[in-house]
């Protein structure tokens, strides 16, 4: 079950990344940012349960940065860097 959770989290990150590379999805879109935040959040939670603190830090920060972009969009502003 743990492996399926990890795969789901990874797919939520990889799918929008691949779509963005093919210019099918913009990195400042709701879809991209929400999928990234969910994917990184899932992987952060999984790393936390496994006491993998380096990955908790990496994935947790990445999830927070993605959420920051979602909040910026919700406020009607483009995320930083766009």
C-alpha cells in the first residue's frame, strides 16, 4: 500500500511537469500548482511516517511553495517568477 501512495504522489508531480515541458500546461496554472501541492504533500506525509527527515524537509518546502502559488492565484495574482 505504501508503494501505491508513493507512486500516486510521484505521478501528481510528474504528469504536470511533463505536460508543461510539452507546453500543454502552464506552470502558473491552477492544475499545475494544485497537482504539485498534492503530490509533494503526499510524499511529505509518506516520508514523515518513515522518519525520513531530509525528504520531509525537501518535500514539505516544495509543497508549501506550490501552495503559495495556489494562494497567489486565488488572490488574483500571478505566482512569483511568471
